[in-house]
């Protein structure tokens, strides 16, 4: 069992802290770096950030640089020491000044004196190009809206990297903030090496971007794949500003002699949706047979799983969409609503006969997008899982799509309840069979798919529960998550899941806390409450949300304690948990807790304030 306060751990921290005062500068720097490994929660709760911050006054520049880098890694846990980092902007050592700029972007976004941080960073825009790039990244991290004019001025910089960084910063602003600079941003579309950054920045200008739609369309014929992709995404984001003449211009690309441009045209039409581009569904359908490929960008993707046991998406498993017209066309048909669904039979025939892995995955993605119409052909998707001759990424994508289709299928609302239920049962059986596939990576996708199927996978809970009993299983974190995704039907195994709250692996504790809340396992609320002091901010946040989902007012005390957590991700989760609790429980919060939630409305962090306001709106009128 993980012991946050174990004597050995505390002794290790004490020894490393002592080395911060060593006479050897290299030992001081090494000790600071080692302390960073204990994470942001320890940095805040155990005073590590404060001890490291003392090294910002170290006589050795190398130590100051390392200390500043460590504070940046600790993020908002270093916020109480932002003034010391600001002072480092006047350091005589260039590397120290630059590291301070980077650190301010990492720790300054939740500080109440954020205006001081922003103004100090803007002053550094007068420096050389490399420093300007660092400043722009940090401004983007803390919110560059007040400095949009200063950022936009750098679009005229002589240095390529500065112009790129300025566009990237503008692309992260709130919608409409950069509307006065739309013309300057649009002019960057003419520069090959920066236009990929100009597209998202132009989208953020809002309605001001409407007049530049016609200038975006030619980039669907650009020789660079990333530029074509950016043009497709930008047109989709600006769909409300695209007129019918522009749609017709895009549709003309379906007959282009270059297959890459035909693919881009189909993808762009799909991104515009049925209302704008539905009339061209038949023309898009003709590309189902067009498998000409202009370029090969990469090989088959590897099956990847993140630290929480969540696999990659279907989109990540298929190849680049804009390299083959047939792939782009089939995905577009899935997005063209009823007009695209009219060609589901032809799509499925090609799906069955094709041996192209990318096309098969694209077809599965389209069938999922087609709702019940596509779900009627789920047996062909299931076949992709069962045929072990298919590449692993094709089988993995099929599992994900099957789980998604099952979750979205409600047999009682189908035009044929019996047939819909049969499809659900058959899909779940195929997923269950893959739980013991010889490929261990594919097993992860099968477990995840079973969970994503939701409550309809209740018959397969025992298989998932057996995985949870095996602490050494590579499927453990995913299986715990799957039980939570299935929900209250899995509550009979809540004890097995609660035993994992003490696991030494953070992702397992995190998933266990989340799952117990999703199961409605109210009898384990006290165990979850014990993890509001977990060393991981992710676990504390999961505990807050989980306790809120249980809807039991006694849990409010434990949740409210996290309103004072030093990390905003946890404070935000506490607000979310209280909001969920208020939606379900009778009456409002006790007076003291209500005042604590009200105080969160003025939190330093914008994400906490937003969550607090949403929770406060669930308070009864007598307290609101």
C-alpha cells in the first residue's frame, strides 16, 4: 500500500533538502532537480517549492537556472514565489533571464497579480528574437488578451521563429480578441513557412475572418500535407461564414487530376456538414473507388495506451486522411448526415472488399458517424476484429468503434428493437472474445471498448472483475476504468475496486476513485475521503468529483476541504463535486460550506471561478 507519510520517504526529502545548502554548486543543483521528482503536490504541501526558490538568489548562475527550471516544472505550486522569479528578469546571466521567462508562463497563470507578470513579460519583447519567442509562449500560457496589439506587432518581425510564435500566441486567444488584426494574420497565409500557424489564428478573429474564406480555399491545393489539413480544419471552423459559391468552388476539386487535392476537397466538404455541402454527397461518393495515392507519409501506427490505461482514438489509428481520395470521401459521407447515409450500402461493399487498412478504418469511422443507419452494418466491423490476419491497428479501431456503437444504441428506440438488441449482443460477444486475444496490446483496446459500451455490457462485468483481482495485470488500470464506465451495474464489485485506492500506482488510484463514484458506491465514501490528501493532485481531484457524484450531503465536508488545495486542478474539481452534489441532494450546503464555495467565486484561477459559479447556480434560492 502506498504510504504518503512513510518515514523513509520523509527522510529522503529531508536529505535532499539539506543538500540544497551544500558548498558544492553542482550538488545544490542536483538536489533541486531531485526534489522536483516528488511532484507538484509535494512542492506545495511540503514546502519543497519554497526551499528551491531560495536558490534563485544563489551566487552561481547555473544553480539559479536549474532552480528556476524546477519551479517551472512545479507549475502553480511555485506561484507564491513568482515575485522572486520576476526579479530574475534583471539577472546578469542570459540563461537565467530566459529561464525566468519560461517559468513565468508555467506558474503565473493563477496568480492574482497576473497583470504584473504580463506587463513584465511584454517589456522583454524588446529583446532579441530568441527571447521574444520565449516571451510569446509564456504570454500565451497566462493569457495574452490584454497584450494582443503588442503580440500582433511581431507579425512584422524579420525573424521567422518570432512570426511563428506570434501567430501561435494569437491562435490561443479568446474568440474575437484579435479581430482588429485579421488582415495582418491573413497576410501571413502567403508565407509558406508560417501559414500553418496563421490558419488557427485567423479562426480566432471570429466574424472578421469571413472575408478571407475565399483566400483559404486555394490552400486545399497546396503541396504541403499539413497546409491542406489546416485549410480543411479552418474551413470547418468557419462553416457559418462560408457561402454557397465557396462550397461549389471546393466541390470542383473532386475532379482534380491530383489525388491529394481530390482528397482535400472531399474532406473540406465533409467538414462543412450536410446543410452546406449535402448536395455534393453523390459526387463525394464517386471517390469511394478512387484509391490513387500521391504520397506516403508514415507507416502503420503503433497501438498506444496512456498512463491511465486509455488507448488512442480511431482517428489516431488510421492513416493520414488527405493522402487518398477514397479515405477522405468515406469519412466525409459520414459527416454529411442523411445525404451521406444514402450511400451506406455502397460504402459497406467497398469496406468488405477492400484490403487497404486505412480505408477500412475510415469506413468504420464513417459508419459510427451515421448513427443507427451505420450501426446496422456493425457485423462487418466485428468481422475485422475476428479476422486475425488484419493488422493490429485495424482490429483495435474496430473494437473502439464497436464499443461506441453499442453505447449509442438504444434498442427500445430503434425501428426494430429485436434486431438492434441482437446487434448489441453480437458486438459485445466479439469484444469479449478479444479480451483474451494473443496480442496483449489489443487486449487493452478490448477492455476499454467493453467499458465504453456502457451499461449494456453488464453481462461481462465478471470478466472485468477477474482482471481487477490481478494486481500484476497490464490491463488493471483499464479494467478499473471500464467498470466505472459501465456504472451502477458494476457496484457489486466495488469492494475490489476500493482495495485499489491504496495502490502505489497513481493511475490505478485515480481510476479507482473515479469508478467508485460512477458506480454510486456510497458505502465507500469514507475510503475515498481518505484520499483528499493523496500525494497526487489527479487522485485528489478524482476523489472530489467522485464524492460529488454520490449525491450524499455528508460528503460535502470532505469535498469542501479541497477548495483550499494549493493546486487549481483540485480546487476546480472540488467545485465540480459540490455542484454535482447540489444537483442531487435535497437542500443547500450548510452555512459554513456555502460561504467557502462563495469565496471560490473570487479564486485566483479562472477555471476555478467558472466551476464555482456553475456550482453556485445549483444552490437553492434561499442561499443563492
